[in-house]
């Protein structure tokens, strides 16, 4: 059984396949053949491996997706469509591993499928010995994962057994937004100064040009004459797709350009940028409320209960890959600079932070306390937490909105405008959304905010109607109209 993959209709994907860069990214419109090309990469790289001492070419790749459902329904499906297990090897569903032996004689390629919403997958990822890794729909995956993976690739097979071989990370994605980590990495080349320094200091082994380290492959617009993969799409695919879509949507999904759009169901349809986003600064005399979310991407929201009962969120501290220790240090530095020691703080955190880390016997609360911050564990119940925020979004105090968000809180703001959302579930005929919001760069600081607000607004809520009892604004919510009504131009 052979696989034939034709690049004739997709020169960008051919360039991608011919590049040996350590970190490669494909960005392109919907249906442009990205995931297929990334799948073929596993086969190509696996077959090009040197033989180990026993004569077998072995390699191991992680295939990563943000959620388990999407991993199962999309990513695994694509891989198995190109390399069906009945012809090429053995897929062990319980372990999410696919051992491919049928591509060429004496060639063994192990594929490990991992989803970021499964904690067991994350801890596994951090200890894997890999040849390489593919991140599917990379804009949904925190950059911390890309960074962690860099230490895991080129580890299998051991060079002592096989000699040197190509290793690397490749990613494909629909366009992320223009202040994403992807944008900073591939467009701004944020890594270049440290790359150059490492080269100057001779710390990187064989010398490498920057384009051998990172390369982005950008596919042309689906609406252009150069559109790729048209041959494998139904006639008029992009034209039909564009019908009735907002300009921003077309720009991202058809033209393949950077952009930002709300998808799924907003967690807070009550938020109005025009009403709630105001440049109000904290006042002297009331405590500063800092609330924290832990995990791979710790975040902190800084709020204040104003004397008239309004809740002001005036700042946020977010991270992409940081230990709790480092993060707390950042919070301290930030607050020392901002408040000059003249204020009192109240601190609330995700109660899950009281679990001890595997690497370190201390909890996040211990770590913070060692740096002088005493944090109260807050309330876990996600619905109650969200409802605490929602309540203030709906309430007026002396004719003013009870909730105020300072525009400097960019991540929270984007979350309110659409980044913090519940995913549409693939249930035929009915419109249903995931119970919990998707874990995205916007969700962590929103969680953080809730841990603070739930302390103030939860008690009154326990008998109040829950979110489900409110009219369903979400699915019909016109994000584009809201954005154009408001002054918001921040993307
Ligand atoms: N070289 C090829 N030969 C035959 N069919 C192909 C080829 N490349 C892609 N296809 C088919 O085109 C369709 C779209 O491909 P694919 O899913 O890889 O695109 P994508 O860019 O990942 O799409 P999405 O943006 O939806 O994730 C699929 O049905 C796939 O099987
Ligand atoms: Mg795809």
C-alpha cells in the first residue's frame, strides 16, 4: 500500500516539505491542505531516519491538538485517512498511540496523539523522548507547549545508537490574531536576539542560519488565483463559504490573514465594550484585589471595589510559560512599581493551587507566601464564578455600569469580546456548546478575575437564577455589529 501525495496544486506546502528548519509553521485559509501536508511530514521524516544498530529506522512523533474531542474527530481522522491503520500499522485507542510499520521495510514510526485538555497528556508530553512533533491548529495551543517541546525533540532515537538525524517541530493553523505568540515568533522574530547571542557564543552546536531555525509558510488567499488545493475541494468552495460571512471572518478563513473573531458562544454576552470598557484608575484608600489562576500559564487580575460599589478591573498580569515562583516575583515587581508600597492588598487564588507540585513539595500558596503574599484559596464552582462576573455586568450603580474594565487589560478585553467562549459541540441538528469555556490564552486571566469577584458577589447568588435561566443571547450574538458600535479598534 502506497500513499500518493501531490504537491502540484500547493507550492507553499511543497516549500514546507522541503524545508529542514527546526520550527516550521504553515498558515493558511480553510481547507488548503495544511493538515494533510503535516501528516505526510510524519511519513517522510520517518522514512528518512538513519538506521539504528539493529538495522531498523525508528522515530517517534507527538501529534498535539488543544482538545481531546478535536484531536479524535479531526486530527486523528486526517492521519488515519492518509495512513489507514488497517494497512499501515497498529492504533491502540486506549493509549492514543499509532505504531506505523507498513510504510517501508524495517521502518517503525510511532505516533503519540495528545490533547491539552487532558492533564495526563500534558504531564506525559513533558517527559517524552521524541524525534519531532506536529501541533495541529496551533493558534489554539499555548506557546508554552512549543517551548516545552523544544526540549523533547531530537531525544529519540538516542544519537549514540543512530547517529545524527533531522528533528523539529511543525505546526499548521488558521490565522491567529496579530498579537498572538505565533505572530511574535514568525513575524516579529522575537527569538532572534537570543538566537544570535547563542550563535556568537558558540552554544548551539553546528552553526545554523536564522531561517534554518524558524520558517513560516504562508498560503495564498483562497479567493486569489493562486489559491492552493482547489483541485481537492468542491468547485466554488471558497465562494460559497463567503456567503453571509462578516468581513473579518472572510479575511481570516478565506484570505488567510491575521485577525480576531468570536466563535462559539460568548461566556459573557452581556459585556459591551462601549459600556464597560473605561479608562478609570484605582482610587486611594480601597484595597487592591489581586486574584490568581495557576497552571502552565499563571495569570493575575488586579481589581478594586470602588467606594460606590462599582467593581473596577484596572490591570492584568499574564504569562505564557512560567513557574509559580517566577510569576509571583513578577507580580511583586509589578505592584512595587505601580503602587509604591502605599496600598493594602487582598489576594485570592484558584484553590487547585493548593495541590503540591510533582517536582516540588510546595503548593502555589506556599510559594506566594514565601515571597510575602498571603493568598486565600477561593471558590472553585465555575458557574458560580462566572455568574459573579455576569451579575455586575448586568447591574447599574447610580446609573453607571457596576463593572468597569480598563482598556489596558488587553487579554481580558479580547476575552470579553469573543476569545473567552464555549465551543460549539458537533451534535447534528441541535445547537449545543461545551459546558466549560475553552482553555485559551484568554481563559486563564478570566478565571483569575472570577476567583476575586466570586468572593464579593457569590453569596447573594446562591439562590439567584443561574446562567441557564437567562435568555440565550449567545448564538445570535452579532460580534461584528457590537465591535462597530463601540469605539474599540484594538485589533
Ligand atoms: N495532496 C492532496 N491530494 C488529495 N487530497 C488532498 C490533498 N491535500 C489535501 N487534500 C484533501 O483536501 C481536503 C482539505 O485538506 P486538509 O484537511 O488537509 O486541509 P486543512 O488546510 O487542514 O483544512 P482546515 O483549515 O479545515 O483544517 C481534505 O479533504 C484532504 O483530504
Ligand atoms: Mg486542518
